[in-house]
């Protein structure tokens, strides 16, 4: 469940494969997630009950939110 005063976040990490960049933002009743995965890497994304592998490049998804 998301909500309250925090409506966005951003993190950047320098990994051995390159920069990993992740941000999320609450917009109305949805959650927008953007992730940059470096070349040669992949990431397991778990958000709002969804699970998906993100390959190298830019991953962008919008999810419906659970508000209670």
C-alpha cells in the first residue's frame, strides 16, 4: 500500500555493470515506475502484486494502486 505524504522517490546506484537508475511517482490512482538497467544486466521488478524481469535499457510501467 502506498500513500501518505511521500508521493515520489528516486535512487541511482553505480554497479559493476553501470548505472542503475530507479524512480517512482504516485499520480492520481496509479503508480508510475521507471527503471534504467545497464547493458548486460537485468532486474526483477516487484510492484503492487506484479513481478516481471526488466532487461537492459529503460523499463517504464504504470500500475493501479491499492489504497487501503
